[in-house]
C-alpha cells in the first residue's frame, strides 16, 4: 500500500506578515528562522522519514527549502522530485495582499476561522478554483 505524508512548508516572511502567498515565489516567500525551526521540530518530534521511498516537492522556494531539511534527515538517501502539479493554489490578483485589508474590503471573501480566501472568490480574483486544482493534480 502507498502512503503519502503531506508536509506543509515552514513559516515564511509573508506568513509572518499575514499576506496571501499563493504561487508567489520571491525573497519574501522564503523560510524564516522560525520556519526552519518548525521543520526541525517536526523531524525531532517523530516524522519518520526512514520509510520514505522518495520526496515529491512543489517548485516553490519555500517548499524546496522545507524538503531540503527533510532530505538532510534522510542523509540524502531518498530521491527528491520537483513536481509542478503540487504547487500551491493560485490566488490571482490577491497574491501578496494583506489578509486583514481583504477582510475589511470584502468581509465575505475571507473565512473568519481559517483566514483563507473562500472558494467562491478564487475564480473571481483570477485564482484557481478547487476544481481546477483537482484537475491539475490529476
């Protein structure tokens, strides 16, 4: 049986500033020292990388940085595959914008519990719908 573990990247500068990242891939989307520590804590806390056959990672810098830390834990014995289909969803025109500003301007566009853009808004702002993300993933 195939087992897939999904690991989210560590904190980035844009996460710390509460900005929407989406597919942004710039200097402000790299891991912070907190983000690096989060990945190291995940590994120290029992993420069992020994059973991995390979690591599949998004081409985004933050994902590759996270994967590099995990790869180091396998002592480089697991192949790393960069897979564009697993890239984060596209938030269109709202990538890089403040979540708080968007909540004020469009209260129904951001879920108050998760602070994520609600799915019905994604296509309206030039982003990917959940159906488009499913199609991309195959």
